[in-house]
C-alpha cells in the first residue's frame, strides 16, 4: 500500500510473505507509523526522536564488499575494503528474507545525484518507519509520475533487528554492512544507526561515477554572489559544515558531491548534521531544524514528559544527529548544482599548531594533500585519544567510503584542476600559539576572513613566502587578519619548540605517504612534505 507503488516490485529481491509493504509514504504517514510502532517519539516543536541503541555511529570494521569477477580488479582491497565470498552474502540475504516474513516493511524510491545525467535511482527498503523517513530526507525525491515506473539501479535492504552470527556468517560481529556490486544490492543488519544507509549509497557512487568521468567527493559546496562555485574538503571537526554555511553564499550541499565536466552537483537531498551542543546563536539555521516537523533526531536526549530537547547532553553519545531536507535551510541552491569550481578549500584542524592558518597549494601539492587527508584529533573527542594530539590521515578526506584505490580519485582531482584552473587552499582551523594544551584554537572570525579573501580572489594577489617545513605558499597579509597570525611560528613564544614539533609532523607526513609513492608521478612526489635532512 502507499500513494505511489512502482510497477517494478520486490520480486527480484525474493521478498515474500511479508505482512505489508508501505510504499513511498509521506512524512506524516511515516511519523504516524513510527509512533504507532513505538520506534520513535515526538519532541516539542515537531521533530521525531529515535534511539539507535548499541551502535551510535558507523561500524567500519563490519563493512564488507563481495568479491566477484565484475568488480574485484577495481576494488582497493585491504583494511578499508574487506572481501566477502558471494556464498556468505547469499546466506545472510536468505536470513534477511526469512526474518522479514510476517513483518511490515517500508519502501522509498529515491534518486542519488542532483544532476539528471548522473543520477542513480536507488530503492531503500527498511524494517522501521523512522529509517524510511531518514532516507526520504537524505536523498532526492522523484515526482509521483517518476515513482510509478521507478526501476532501481541499486537497492539498500536494511534490517537492524537481524543479527549475524560471526562464526557461521563470516562477519566480525552481529553487525554487517555488505555491498554486492554484481547484485546491485546493499544489505545492512545488526545496527540501527541511520548513517549506514547514507554512507552505503555514497560508497556505491564512489565506485560507479569515476568510470563516467565524475570525481565523487566527501565535501561541502557553495556558490558566491558572482556565481563562483567553491568546494570544501575536511574530516570531522575541521569546520567543513560551518565554513560552507556562509550567509553571503548559496549552499549546494554539506557533505557529498560529484565533479563532472558540467560542474559540481550534490549527491543528496538533505543534511545529516551533528547537533551536540548546537548553538542557536552560532548556527541558527541548523538549530531551527531541531524544532521542526519532518526532522529526524538521532540519540538526542529528550525529557519524556515535556518533550523538551537537551542538545547539550552527551548521555547517549557525542554523535547526536539531525536529518532534515535541504530546503529546511534558507539560501540553498534549488537545483543542487553549481558551475565548475574556482576554489578548492582543504580543511585541517592541526592540533599540533604548526601548519599555517591558510596557504595556497600547487596542483601537485593539492594531489599530495588530497591523498594524505590530514587532521589531528585531540583529547575528549574520541575514545582512545589521550592528552597529546593524535595525527589522523584519511585519504581523499573519506577513506572509509572509497572502494577504488585513492590514486584514482587524486589523479582525477589533478586533471580537473588543470582543466578548470581552480585554485586550492589549505586552511588550518586547529591551534595557534602552541599545540593543544598550550596554544588556543584558531579564531573563527580570522578563519572566515581568510576563506572569504581566498574565495573572492583578494588573497591570490598578495605576495607570500614558501613555508620552510611544509613547502606551501603562505600569504604575508590578509584583510581583517593580523599579520603575525599568518606565520604560525610567530605565534609561538618558544620558537625552538615550534621547530621541534614541526619537524615531528613532517616525519608523520613522510611516513604516511610512502604507501602512495608507487602510484603517483614524480611531480607529486616532489611536492610532498619530507623530514629535513
């Protein structure tokens, strides 16, 4: 049942004897089902609040790709992309089919990719209504006419109530996220964390699109007043969402995009924002979505009697989330598309406090830093992180979602930069005046001023110097930023300590990049960061 049921049904998946399939339900209908089934509760202001239980984030060690002849030669096998035999996949799929017999299921037919030329029709089938609402928020909703004859090119089947048996199923735990490119099917079980649905579709696009000349990117993107497009790469905690949500620029999207010969396009139709300690004053647009009908809140603490939210509470997890459609945010590009990017911003939160707050990269340096994907975590942000900063390298700023070898994506980035003449900037939103525990976090006002000067072209006209340790071009001046801030060594009272920490970081860069040296040209190797002789 449902408002629009596709003529292409569920027979190909082998789903039979389910109690009822709820097709393409609207937001109110999914709300009603989620509350009726006691999956979620209504909060004051209108959002729906769900808890995910044991899994409050992704489970990267539980993700597998089925090794099959059609794709195995193109997969970057290793710790990120772990192989599973087709027989093991079939066994878990049969368990899912049996598990769903006699149960309600929820189906959404959606698109991934705002550009019609590269759009992927994807069907999301979930055990719970609230996960179906999440999918409806996060992807692009076709018209009723398109849905009536919708034929999925990929299907995600999510059954959080089904747990694997590692001994017999070949998994690492009761949780599993399985991608089968031959069957065009993703199977998720043993976890209620909704982000697994979103990131599985991202991983699919990361595999399919390079063959079509499209670079898939874990980035945000926006458009300036003059129609200029910019993209922002950055790992969690680097300010990617905050810096791209600039009131003077139009947001294309906050997380996943493709770069084709036609320009940049959003993969998604919604946002999945962290909301822990979200400030109404600092981020009013995102804060407003947490008080709105249609938003799905994940693991946010709520008073059970009054329905009042406590966004500051990390009682369940630090990774509290809000899922909402893009049009909940003002000043969003309706088309989800932009022209060829003129500027690329790579964000890092250097907790060692030695990288310049902004610097310009050559195309070769951009490929190097893209492959490196550096940031540094600090105490209190993650389990296992002690009092000292911990360097993190996540290639392409999204290693867990890259099925192909990172050099494939880096080469495409270099080629597209060469073709379009896009400038690349490395921006450090981390520490200044010393490393974490000694210095202080970079001023957001200064960072905003530097990014705006870079995007509007003013910073490209300023003379600079080559950083002695890291090799990038550092501007000597920037409007609305004190000159002493631009050279990180100037901000340290102990200059010898700066030199010592900077040398240590160069060693970390050099050691990490050895894994890629056999895959890049000599020009990229020469543009790398090396320990001083």
